[in-house]
């Protein structure tokens, strides 16, 4: 029998975890449900590490408990590197929330 000292899970596209608004009857807030499921992953020794990229609702990290500890990561530095190699200076955001979250990072692009 092999016992792992630790486990790391990578959850790259967590769009369903970002959908926490219930604005009509019958809609399910999925963030808490997914967090409960992921918090109960089998533990091998230390708590599991759940690496999540570009979570749009940062407060969702507080839904996790028990055997899973989330660590939030972003791909914005990769985007900035790619943009600095081009002459692109116009960036469109899909919604106002994205503009609020990412405008601060894009202020550092060279003119």
C-alpha cells in the first residue's frame, strides 16, 4: 500500500464556481455545492491543495473547509507578457465585473 504525503488538484476552468447569484426561482447557487464536494476529497496526509486559476468571485475561497485548502492563481502575468510583445492597445472586457477586476493589472502596460 502506497500512502502519498500530499495531494494537489488542479481545477483550471471553474466557471461553475463563479456562478453564485440566484436571480430567479429554480436556479441553484453552485459555488457552495462544488466547494463542499471538493472539500471532501479523500485526504492522504496533509490537507489537499486545490489550485484554481482565474476565479471570478474571490470570496468563494472561504467556502472550502476540512481536507482541502484552495490556492488561487491568475494568468494575468502571462497575458501582460503577450500583450507587451504586440502593438495591441485596445482591450475589451466581457462585462463590467471583468473590467473592475483586471483594469488595475493592465495599467502597467507600456505606452
